[in-house]
C-alpha cells in the first residue's frame, strides 16, 4: 500500500501554489479595500522598498552604561555574546511606514 506518486504529485502541486498565493494576496487584500489590484501591487512594492529606508530626524548622544547582571554574564560566559554599547539615540522616519500608510489612509477615507 504505497501511494507515493499521488502524494508526491500533491506535494509538488502545493509547493507550486505557494508563490501563487503570495502573489495574489496583495491584490485580493487591496481589492477588498476598494482599490484596484494594480494600485495594490504598487503600494505593496513601494512599502517593501520604503521600509528599508530611514530618514534621521533627531540624534542625541547618551551616556548609558549597562550594568552586568546575571543573564548578561551567562550569555557572555557561555556563548561569548556581548550586549552592544550604544552611544547614540536616533529618531528616524520610515517612508514605508509613515508616508505610504498615511497616503492609503487618506485614499480610503
């Protein structure tokens, strides 16, 4: 009782359907909001590219020393992982999360 050809065929079919589902998801989601699929794909691609860009607005030097507690000592001793020392606090704006989301909110209202 071996059903390998059928199960292998179904497995490969599902593997081929996964990229199709990922490609159709933005179009369906934006169509349910009342936008065209082309505009949905455009917003989706612009959001993906815009999320990798940050515009720094404010930068501040901080003097902060993190005391060595038990958990940090455990990670340092066993894994060699150190907590990075931060000397700057940066507030930045992300165009994918700020401008595009605001624009689509204005379009939908």
